C-alpha cells in the first residue's frame, strides 16, 4: 500500500510539470538584434516559464535580415524533430521582404507555406507580436526591441505559451 501512495504522490507532483522544446523562428527581433543573446525575448521567455515550473527549452532560430523567402527555405532544418511549439515572427520577415523586392503577395504565400509545413509536422504555432510593441520598447530605429522591450514581450507571451502547452487544441 505505501508503494501505491508514493506512486500517486509522484504522479500528482509531476502532473503540472510539462516538458517541451520550443523554437522561436523569425528575423531580427527573434535573433535579438542590438542586444545580447541572453537578453533577447526567447531567452527571457524560457527563464519566465521555468520560474513558473515548466521544463522548457527555447531554441532561438532568428536570423537578422531574414525574409519570408529565407524563412521558407530553412523552416524544415531550423525546427528540429521533437519541437512542440513554434513561436512564429510574422513582422520581421514582411519588413525585410519589402527591402528585398519581395512583394506582399509573395510574402503572404511564403508565410502560408511556412505555417503549412509546421502544422504538417503536428507542431503548434504561437504568433509573436513584437511589431505591435509600443515605440517606448524599441531602439532608436523603431524596429528592434530594447532590452526592456524584449523583457516586456517575453512577459506578454507567457500566457500564450502556457495555453499552447496545456490545452491540446489551443488555437494559434
């Protein structure tokens, strides 16, 4: 009987512990342009989730200057097997598209193909929204986040990631 109680106790103790590999995928605000890697929002988000008891590892697959075309080319190799969630940067790729003669229409097609490939692998997508951050959280270029902006974005994303971790059919 005591053995059964120990097993029940262990099961309850670990029920709230979720383990997941997460990939932050996108362009410069994911990569952390202008800040140290540990200051970028993916690292900050991982720290916040761990503080709440989640066993997660967030891979930063952001590349400065990447376009939707570049993201489409690397989506399969940058997101390893075993990934449960992809946090997808939508703003940076479109911004970089416009600077690289990629039309908005083509960018939308690329983005749809990126999402389709991720979904085909059974991976949940959470949309990243740094492009909607207030100018007070941005560097002088008004594109890239400050250290404080990265912290704020990570804080804002926590409930979305927890929802994706804990609800099997959470919408993106």
